[in-house]
C-alpha cells in the first residue's frame, strides 16, 4: 500500500500524510486491483514510477495507463471507481462490468474533493459546531499559485498540461470502434426495447361459462 500511496501523491496533488489520513489507501488499492487486474495494475504502477524517475508526467504514459491514472485520481477524489473508456476497458480484457462503482460506504465522505473547497459531504459528515461563524481563508490567486510553482521548481520551466484528447483515451480506437465481442455485458446489438416489441395478433380466449 505504501508504494500505491506514494505514487498517488503526484497524481492527486495531496501529500502522503493527507492520503494516509483518509484511511482509504488499502481499500482503494484493492478496488483498483479488482477493476483493472492485479498484474495490469502492477504494470501501471511500474510504468508510472519509471515516468516519474525520468521527470516526466502522465502524458508520457500509454493511453491505457493514462486512463487508469485518471480512474485512480477519480477514486481518491470521490470514493468511486469510474467507468473507463470502452476501448481501454476492452484492451484490459476485464470481466467486470464497465460502470462506476463505490469503493465502500465510508469512501464517499473521505473523498479529497471536499478538502479542495473546505466543504463537507451532505448527509454524511456535517461541519463542526460554530464553523458557520468563521470566515474561510481566501483562495490563492493564479499569480500566487504560479509563483509558488516556479519557486518549487527552481529554474525548470512550467510545462502546460496537454490538451485533453478524447481519442487518446480510446486506446487507439475511434468512437464506437470497439468490436462488440470485446465489450463486457450483454450484446448491445441484440437488445430490443420493450416498446419496440410488436403486440401479439392472437386474441385472448373467451372466458369459460359456468357449467362448461
């Protein structure tokens, strides 16, 4: 679990102390292994570790590994494992249905998303008494954030994040280009909506009369 948490630090932007503080590290690791596969997820961690050692970011990962990285970030922030891009899920050859699943009932209030704006999950974790009387700290300006990044990186330039490319997350496949036999679940081409089923032409039999 320690390796998983440490490699999640550059993905989430939170320190290891914060990630350990959620108490969800072991659960999230097992969730990722279940959804991706133990060997496939171990391979992702190996590749991500190599990329970090070279001083590069997620853009250096393969398209499938970038999709896994996105899912890991989503998991830490929301407590849910998201549905992967259909082509990426097909390339992983997983039998689990490609849908969003909750890691556990406790993972929702521990999502990192609440810490990003000092919020609290509705209906799960109310704020402390009298917090409404305290004024929140102002958010840092973009200039201040850029200045902090420059100070932390020294003379290294700040590389802008790459533009999101939906096709890249399709693992080389165009939309709807994944063969149906590679997708999990029922064959979509065979599904017929109930409203499209024609009504029967056979009239119901007449009810039997008394004494017949």
